[in-house]
C-alpha cells in the first residue's frame, strides 16, 4: 500500500514537471511569436487610417523612425543640407541655369531632403508659387490614397471607402479620383491632403503587408510588363509574361516580397510626365533604359498633333525633355538589382531593438548608416566601403560636369547661329542633337545617387551625351555637309 502510494506520488510529481515544462515551452513560443509580431493592437486600422500617428500607436518603433525623416542630413552628394531651405542646385551649378532656360526649373531647383518635407517643400517652391501647376504634382508628395478614392466615389466610381484598395472597386475609385484630382488647379487639390507619404500608402491596414497605391505606378508597371524589354531583375513580370495574360500584371497580387521592397519606392522615385496636356504617366511602354524612354517620348503626340516635349528651350528653340529622379530606372541597370538587392535593403535596413528586428523607417542616405545598410553583405571595413562609393561618385561627377559643359557649348552655338541668321533647316540637326544630349545629361544629373546605383550605365549615358553635344556643334560648323550631322539612332537592346 505504502509502495503504491509512493509510486503514485512519483507519477504525480513527474506529471506536474511535464506539465510545467509544457507551460514553459508554451510561454517561450508565445514570447517568440510576440517578438515576431510585436504588435499590440491598440487602434483598429482600416482603409481610411491616413494619420500616421494612429498607426504609431500599434507600431511605435516604425513610427518613431519614420518621424526622423524630418532631421536634416547631408553627405557629399546626398541629402538636402542643414539650412532651413534645401541647398540650391542652381547656385551650386550655374550650367543648369543655361540648360533649363525657359523652364520653371531655371527659377528654383533644390536638393531633395527627408520625406517629412515632401508636401511643404512642394507648396513652397517657386515652381508652384510662380508657375501654374496642377493637382498631378501631389501624386508623389502626399498621403493621397483616401483623397483620390473620395473624389473617385463623388465622380461615379462604385463601392465604398471601406472596400479593400486591392479590389476592383478600390482600384476603380483610386483611378477615377487620380484623373480628377490631377486635372484640378494645384491650389484646389492641395486642400484635399494633409500628410506627406503615410503608412497606408505602402501598407495594407489589416495585414501590414507591403502594397503599392500610386495609380501612375500601377499603370506604368503594367505597360512595362506588356513590353518586350528583358527584365531579369523583376522575376514576377517575366513569369506573368509566360502565362496566359488574361489579367493585366498587378504588382499587389503578383510581385514577390523582394520586388515589393523596391516597388514601394518606385511608386515615386521615377521619371514621369506631369503637365497640363496629358494625365500624369510613367513612360515605360518600351522599357526602363534611357533610350527606350526617349523612343517612347519621341513616338508620342500631344492632342494638338505636335511631337512630345517638355518645353521649348529659350536660347536655342529646341523642343527638349526634362528628366526627373530616375532612381528606379537606373538601379534597374545596376549590379545590385541584378543580384536581387532592393531599395529597402540599403535605404531601410533592419535594425535590432532588443529581441525585435524592425525595418528602419528613417529613409535616408545609406552612407549615414553603412553598418546596417552595406556591411550585412559586404564584410569589409566601413572606410573601404565608403572609399569605393567615393571613387564611383567622383568619377561620375567629373564626367557629368564635362557632359554639362558640352551641352552648354552646344546651346550657346545654336543661339549664336540663330542670331547670325541661320535657317531653320540648318538648325534642325543641331537642335535634335541638343534634345538627345540634354536628355542624357539630365537623366544622370536628376538621378540622386551620383552614379552609384549603376556606375557603368551612368558612364555610358554621359559618354553618349558628350558625343551628341559635340556632333551638334559640328553640324553647325558644316551646315551643308549634312550626312555626318544626322542624329544616329542608337540601337535599343
Ligand atoms: C546597394 C545599395 C543601394 C540600393 C539597392 C539602392 N540605393 Fe539608393 N543610394 C545608395 C547610395 C550609396 C546612395 C548615395 C548616397 C549619398 O551620396 O549620400 C544612394 C542615393 C539615393 C538617393 C539620394 C539620397 C540622398 O540622401 O540624397 C535616393 C533618393 C535613392 N538612392 C533612392 C533609391 C531607390 C528608389 C532605390 C531602388 C529603386 C535605391 N535607391 C536602391 C545605395 C543604394
Ligand atoms: C509618395 C512618394 C514617395 C515614395 C513612396 C517614396 N519617396 Fe522618397 N522621396 C519622395 C520625395 C517627394 C522626396 C523629396 C522630399 C523633399 O525634398 O522635400 C523624397 C526623398 C527621398 C530621399 C532623400 C532623403 C534625404 O534625407 O535627403 C531618399 C533617400 C528617398 N526618398 C528614398 C526612398 C526610398 C528608399 C523609398 C522606398 C522605401 C521612398 N523614398 C519612397 C517621394 C517618395
Ligand atoms: C512621379 C512622382 C513625382 C511627381 C508626379 C512629382 N514629384 Fe516632385 N519629387 C519627387 C521625388 C521622388 C523627389 C525627390 C527627388 C529629387 O528631388 O530629385 C521630388 C522632389 C521635389 C522637390 C524638391 C527638390 C526640387 O526639385 O527643388 C520639389 C520642390 C518638387 N518635387 C516639386 C514638384 C512639383 C511642382 C511637381 C508637379 C509639377 C512634382 N514635384 C511632381 C516625385 C515626384
Ligand atoms: C515608402 C513606403 C513605406 C512607408 C510610408 C511606411 N513603410 Fe513600413 N515598411 C516599408 C517597407 C519597405 C518595409 C519592409 C517590408 C518587408 O520587408 O516585407 C516595411 C515594414 C513595416 C512593418 C513590418 C515590420 C518591419 O519593421 O519590418 C511594419 C509594422 C511597418 N512597416 C509599419 C509602418 C508604419 C506604422 C508606417 C507609418 C508610420 C510605415 N510602416 C510607413 C515601407 C513603408
Ligand atoms: C543584400 C546584399 C547587399 C547589400 C545590402 C549591399 N550590397 Fe553591394 N553588392 C552586393 C552584390 C551581390 C554585389 C555584386 C558583386 C558580387 O556578386 O559580389 C555587390 C556589388 C557592390 C559593388 C561593386 C559594384 C560594381 O559596379 O561592380 C559596390 C561598390 C557595392 N556593392 C557597394 C555597396 C554599398 C556601398 C552598399 C550599402 C549602401 C551595398 N553595396 C549594399 C550585395 C549587397
């Protein structure tokens, strides 16, 4: 009897111990789960949660770093400087005043700075205060997803604001509102928005999964998918092309997580047309390379039948193009894209906070954070990494200045020839070559990495620009020996 009792006791103790271990395991699992999700839902977020402070209550770590984009930073070629107003690009490089003569960029053109400033810097630029602009400018400068949908609904789109954005109703509301707001005068449109880019613009409010919300990006990437340009760095597009293509390419449904880590930025950091004559668009119908975009612009006609151009150069009379921040396009031609390295890998690296790994939402120059941005992959001293970047940027900068010099020389030569009574026919070739040279120079000047995102491609483009500009000068010296002076089409590969 005593023995049985003793056995029973032992069994009980073992059972208790086993239960304890189970409890402990469960507790550890819960902690791990917590570390994985680290979300304490305080606020119910939905498709109308525009205010980042609401999101910040559930995701304080991401919110805190997001808010730091208001801190002024600069590196040799990055950031906007430390003054109240970002550094003036025109004062730093007077060649640009000649290159942009006759266009709003000759009046006010500054270095970019943190996301927190995107809406106020746009409201304040003389390009807006002294020139009439449209609501399309807001496409990349504000939290506008909900504003677009509201205007879309008011203009006949069906469904409600609570429909998920990624649904046929949500998309239709977004596109309708985008067209309507884009056509409004800037001052009316800007009254519809309150915040710079917000959480809702990059995240689904239920799952926090990445998503893209800019209508012009959704349209542009669909056109790109439908083109024949090889896109080895965008595997979901290559895959879609091999399918039945019944549904158009939709990044929110088809892109890989790694692609989304670049698409989130490619919503805005891209070349675009934003003027009064057509709805805002991204010119990717033939591909992302400089000459593919140029070929697309050259084939476009305005509603009045004229060939596409951004403005007529005041000194030379050439119909020229303006390039804007083609970061996604240039990155696409570089070794990092080819190796599957996304924008977020360098510009929003993971950082540890206790047991938790979060994405650094302080989007800025990676050179301010080499340890997290680069050394995760490149196991070498920080000085070595920054030295390699410096070599790339200095070489690119030197070539860029030479290409600008060549372009300015061509502009002066055309202006001179006009004064001396040259015929329109004699000026034609030179102006075409100015269009080509200027487009290329500006593509690399407006791109914000000073060549880093794709060094060899940047050098190729600048080399072509120098050649085009000098050929233009030769064309003016020999107005009758015209065959050598014809612009040569480059092959589009
Ligand atoms: C391999 C790392 C890497 C990747 C990937 C990368 N970048 Fe960069 N980016 C850099 C570096 C380095 C610079 C130069 C920063 C400087 O000069 O301070 C830069 C500069 C920039 C700048 C200007 C920064 C500033 O402070 O003025 C922008 C904007 C930018 N990149 C956007 C993008 C976008 C958009 C993508 C994806 C399409 C991307 N980058 C992909 C490393 C990267
Ligand atoms: C809604 C459009 C939009 C999206 C999305 C966006 N950006 Fe920007 N970004 C801007 C604008 C506009 C500015 C310039 C703001 C200014 O100068 O006032 C800017 C500035 C920057 C800068 C310069 C920061 C500094 O301190 O100088 C970097 C770097 C940058 N963006 C990288 C990125 C990356 C990486 C992503 C994706 C994770 C991204 N951006 C997503 C519009 C956007
Ligand atoms: C396709 C997205 C997009 C559209 C549309 C857009 N921007 Fe921007 N804008 C950006 C990005 C990205 C930056 C930061 C990179 C840079 O400055 O090169 C920027 C920077 C700026 C800046 C700060 C630097 C500078 O250029 O002085 C101003 C001001 C600005 N934009 C005004 C405008 C105006 C005015 C319009 C309408 C004509 C407009 N933007 C339309 C994406 C856009
Ligand atoms: C310009 C786009 C952009 C904006 C705006 C943005 N995020 Fe993110 N966010 C990202 C990217 C990129 C990641 C990395 C996602 C991945 O790898 O799947 C991320 C990741 C996250 C994650 C997942 C956990 C982590 O840290 O990796 C959370 C949560 C999050 N963001 C919350 C927020 C909140 C809250 C805001 C607003 C205060 C915000 N985000 C604004 C682009 C953005
Ligand atoms: C996710 C991994 C990853 C990150 C993060 C990363 N790189 Fe790289 N980097 C690569 C790969 C892969 C290559 C291609 C060469 C190779 O295969 O070793 C490369 C190549 C380079 C090269 C040679 C470029 C050329 O044209 O040949 C330089 C310079 C470089 N990286 C600098 C940087 C800097 C600076 C950063 C941080 C801003 C950075 N990388 C971040 C993976 C990364």
